[in-house]
């Protein structure tokens, strides 16, 4: 994947020389972010070998979704609230349906039947349902009460829910890393895997800093070209956020989930895909709400449209049904991918100004 770094200077040159070529700039920056995101994940993994399990888990949880967080913060600063909200939903859909679906499909093509820990999958599904409910509350508040008379109350509600979600996420890390780590282990975790030598701490920290700066730089270029690209290709901000930004930001983690499935390490593959969904819903979304008070023209609201909430609820429900038995095959992957493609079609053809 390292050869894709050539798109980093290419995107910068295109933005400088041909600023009117929004579509080319946008897709070049999309490709450029993929190896940068992979470098962030890789550097974090190497750094976690020196910090111990608890701190390492926190580092992976924080920096694993750093590309999505950086892209969303840049979009927040630009005032593209619809795109930010769509990227939150899109990241969950991409991990739960697309990444897990491709992992099941490619793993199932190599192995007739694969198994993983159903207990952890059921816990992930329960937490995702809780996340859907938590995001439904501010959305319902926004839909049923006049925003002209309830602005302060709505902001307080969003702020309160963001804090509750962060506390829940902290307790989730405590549960996963300290009190009940056995819930998340499976048979494939007990197999020895001989990986390459870990990077030194200075190299890991330097790589993490450089990759974060590159991600912020490419995100600026990406977001700057997003509106022009949407107009040129007939795509709404919502579709760009739900499909393109979500897939690009989570490309590294999705690739890791697929690679683990190809190695028959389904427990780890499912943990990466579904764990990332939990991080987006309980960590990234509330952090964006808090950050919006400092970065954005106005506070971000966790108020989503009916199509977005309905899609996320259906995705969580179908994901729980497909993955809840602890066994996978290639056709389960086809089922998840099919649902994702149908939802993507929905948002592509959905008019910009539908009632929220």
C-alpha cells in the first residue's frame, strides 16, 4: 500500500495548479488518505507493544478512527454539518455491512466455514442498538419541537448525551480490557502469530505524528473539493459523507478486518469491524459534538434524518441477525454487502431537501 503515498504530493499539486478541477482533486485526496490512515493504524499497533494492554487498547481505540475524526473536524470547521453527520452514519454502515461483508465473503471463499466468538458479537450488537437509541433521542427532539424556541434546550440535550456516550465508552474499555477480557477472546487468539519486529518508540511516535499531519493536510484538500465534486457529479453532501468519506476514513481498519478473515482469524476480524462501529458511535460522535464548540460556526447536533436513522437501525438489526450465531460463510458476506449497496443507492437518489 505504500506506493499510494505518491497521491499525497499529486493531490497538493493538483490543488495548487488546477484548483477548478474539483473532481480530480477530491478523488486524488481520497486515495492519498488510504495509505496515511494505514500508517496511523500501523504506528499505533507498534507503539501499543510498549505501553501495556490497557494503554495499548486505549491508543488503538483513539487513533484507530483518527482519519475519520480528522476528516470530520476539517468538515466541521468548514461548516459542512450535513456531511459530518452523514460521515458518522456512513462509518458505522461501512464497518458493519461493507467491511464485515467483504471479510466474510473473501474468508468464506478460502475456507468453507469459519467460526468466531458469538458472545462478543452479541455484546457489540447490544451496544450498537443502545447507540442507535441514543442518537434517536436528539433527532426526535429536533423533529417534534420548534428549533426557534428550543435552541438552548436542544444544545444542552446534545451536550448531555455526548457526555453520557463518552462515559459509556470509557466503561466499555474498562469492561473489555480489565474486568471481562475473556468475553472478547476466541480460539484463534490462542494461536501464535509471528509478526515482524516492533518499531522503536521514537519511530512509532514520529510516524504517528507525521501521518496525523498528512491526514489533516489531505483532509483539508478533500473537504475543500467535496462541494464542487458533489455539484459536478450530482451527489449530495449526505451521499459524499455516507459513502466516500466513510470508506476512505475507515479503509485501513477495513483492510485489516479483511486480511484477518483471509488468515482464518475471524474473531479478530469481527472485533475490528464491530469494535470500530462502537468507537464511532460512542467516541467519535460525542467528541465531534464537544469539538464543534471550539471549531465550528455553531455547535454540532446529533440530529439525523429519518433515512439516516432508519438505515442505521436496519443495518444494526441485520448485522446482528447475520453475525450472531458465531459462524460465517461467503454467502453471509454477500447478504451484508447487498444491504450496503441498497442503502448507498437510497442516498444517491434521495433529493437534497427531504424533510428531516
